């Protein structure tokens, strides 16, 4: 066993960086509880000799001490290159002076031991200026290729802003618009019963799973809209006439979903997604569509003659009873009177107000204006009465 341990450590590859980090972290954790680190336990766990473990640990301690010294140097240099007016640090000058790469300088910067404190451009300045946005965009473009690869802590240090604010603003600089390939991948994941949170793990350029979901739904609606528009342009006149005839015949005796099924049986080459929009629009026109001005005038006369007998009124107007009723409820037979209020109208309205009649009912009873006009005039009359 000992030979195996020594062979592993002295092999050309040696323990990987992850294993070495795990060894160091565990040794430090054990050292917090005990005065001496139980090396024999680590040797048994990682199949390494005690000497090899101690060598790895001591080297890590030396590296940590060196990094701490570099961090202090970078922090002091950054403070010297900090512009208190612009609230920005010239990190390129820091990197050039210390001959350290820019990203490494940002990584070594210790904000907790620095006089430079992150700001909030949104709270303090009302938002990001064009210059600030351009500076962040240039930094991200120079160092990263996608939002999922950005270390936002470093970006926040570079911009001297809060990390979350920097991330929220910076993600918008990447072209994260969903494309056909990503859309199909998400469709495959959803067909495989993956939750949106799990799908988000494959699209980390988006900050959370809700954005992935909303973009997917938006892209899906866009694709379906294109498809429906293309097919709608190919409807023939005979198909349209057939659908209208079927709807006219069955609209009173069936529901809309049954209507769609009837039309699909007559037009088997058309899908449900093709038929539904046309059916919905035509059914609305038949049952609740807005009447012409002359029809509304005639509607008022018929209501005065027959009352609210919508079957008789519908036959007289050659419309469905539901359409006649809907138009009466909607506008009270309003014929389009935009003239000034007469004294007689105001007196009649005053009597109705005193009787507790509401504006919509007043519009039906008087029949000279829309219920919106009566509603507004009622407010005026009540205010004058006070």
C-alpha cells in the first residue's frame, strides 16, 4: 500500500489540482479542530504518503502567503489609481505597473481591505450612462465570449459597482436571443419531461429559468404566428364560404369547439390551428359584433316596440338574438348623438338619478346617448346638485 501511495505521488501526473485542493481544504478544516493535523487519516483516504500530503499542504500555504502579499500590493496600487471624481479605477494602469494581467489583478483585488467601495449607479445616479455601458461592454467583449462564462465579481470590481447590478446590466450586452437551434433543444428537453430549472442548466447565459421559459414561449408564438400567416394567405374563396356557411348554420346549436370539429371534418386538409382563428373571429362577428349606426337606430325602435324580446328583435334585424342583446347592453341602442345636452335631457336624467337609476340603465331608458355619456353627465349633475 505504501509503495502504491509513493508511486502515485511521484508519478509524472501526480494528484490532480482538484485533489490537491481537496486535500488542502480538508487539512485546514481538521487543523481548526485539532492542534495537529491527523495526517494518517488523510493518507488513508487519498492513498498518499504522509510526506507527500505535507509537501502539498506546505506548498499551498506558501502559495497562499504569496497571493496574500500580491493581493495587498494590487489593492494599494488600485487605490493610487482610483479617480474619486469619476469613482473609477484605472485598472489598465494597475496591470501595466505591476506587470500582471488585468483579469488577475481584478482577482487579486481585496475590496474588504480597500478604501474603494462599490457603488450603485441605479440608486446613486439614476441609471447607467452611455459611457459606463460602453466601458462595461468593452470589458466583457475583450475578456468573455458569453454571459455564462463571465465572472461578475471581477466585472463588478472593474466597474466599481455592485456585483448583482453589474450582472443584471451586463447580461443585456450579450446576444442571448433564442435561435432555431436553441428552440429545438428546449423542445427536446421539455419532451423529455425536464423541468424549466433543469433546462436552465443548459442555458446559463440567462440569469434564471423564468427568462428561458418566457423567451421560449415568445419564440414559439412567433413561429406559430408565421405559420398561421402563411397558411391564412392560402385560404381559397370556396373554403372561406364553406366555413362561413357552416358557422351560420350551427352557431346557435353548438359550442365553438364543436364548430371547429365540424369544420375540420369538412376540411380535413386543414389543421385545428388553422381553423380556430377564423372560427373565433366569425363567431364573434355573428354573436357580439358591433352593429352599424342604422341598425342601432332600428334596435332602439324595436326595443321600444317589443321590449327585450331578443328573438323577435333578432329576426327583425336579421341578426342573432345574442348580437342584438349584446349591442343593447353595450350601448343601449345609442344612435351616435354627440350634440350638446338639451335642458329636457338633463331634467330626465336628474329624475332618474333621484330615483337611483344607474347610467347604463338610464342609457337604455332614454336611448339618446351612450351609457358612457350618461355616466359622465351623471357626475356633473351630482356635483352641481351638491
